[in-house]
């Protein structure tokens, strides 16, 4: 990583810092929560999925391989779109997985309706108005009876200090909600929550990292943190806040349906 890139890390959003360290699973509840979403989805062959914040395409490609679904991934960064599409071609899935550059606040630009919409750790980073805007777009992109699958940060207590401290270390407007508030926010957008699961948020817990990343990626991540002080300082700041709020902070996985 160049010195310029390292300098940018000091102000970059938390998920960018973690990715720079080598973390590939950037989900509050880890792979286990994602697996729960997939079980609730009960994906069927040939059905259509819209993934918000597709990143480098890893999740979309994995879903296509596993369930033989048709996936469109929307991603704001054009460089990431290009990388993701190249990965899909390399996997022989470019007929099945497509990535487009777009804004999750402008889902009306997508004319297609989908059987499923999926996103992880994106809604948390928005204001109340931002959450409502995205969810309204999600509802409009879902077919009637379609499922929205979401996996986010859960606030249990001390909401004001939790918001302030997360925003400070993550460099984004991190605003987790209580379980009841998440459900109410979904309901107001016309999405009826049918299933939910909550648990501890252990994004930077060593055992959870090893479980999510595997031995090789965990070792690479540890090396990057040890040898790159800028990354190390940012991640240690995040870990201190996560530890400080370990009783206040968790994850929530939600399955909601568009009924009308």
C-alpha cells in the first residue's frame, strides 16, 4: 500500500480500513448471520436477487454458485464494479451475475423487479431519512411476496453515546437501532418483518475473525495490522469502542416481505 493510500486510511470509513487490513467478511454477525438469511430466503433456482452495496462481488458470486440464482449487484464505486464483473467472468458466471454502478438512494433507476433484495451492514450507516429512502426503494424493487434480507447493527442500550462513539471511530454516521425500532422502520416502508434473530457483535473478536476468515486470511490480516501503524491505530480505536459497548451493541438479522 502506498503512503498516499495509508494517509487516506486516517479519515476513511471503518469498512474501508478493515478491508485494507485484509478483512473479507464485514458483517456484524459474521458468516453465521448471513447463513441464517440464506436459510430464511430459501433461494430457488432461477429466481432473481438484487444485492445492495455489492463491493467486490464476493457475496453475489457465492450466492450464484450455491443457489443458481440470477443476481444484479449495485455498487457506487466504478473500480469495484469492474473488479467484481471480472471476477464473475473468471468464475464463468457473467451470464448469471451482473454488476452495475449505481446509488442505493436511487433504486428507481433500476426498472426490474426482483424476488429478493439483500443487504448487509448498510442501513446502519444511514440517518433516519436515509434508511427510509433506501427501504422505500427496496420495497418498490421487490415483487409482491418478495423477501428483503438484511443484517445490521443492533443497539440495546445507551443509544446516544453508542451513536456518538461509533460515528467517531467509524467515520460515518453509524446509527444502529433497537430491534423494535428496526421492525417499525421496515413496517413504515411497507415491509413486514416475518423473522428476526439477534446476537452479539464480535466483528473484531479474534475467535470470530478466525471463524469468518479462515487461517490464511486471519494470518494475512494480523500481519497487515502489525506492520502498518495507520491501519493498526484505526482498528484498535474501533476495537476499544466495540469492547466499551459490548453490552449495548449486537447484530440483528431480519427477513421482511412485501405483501402489497
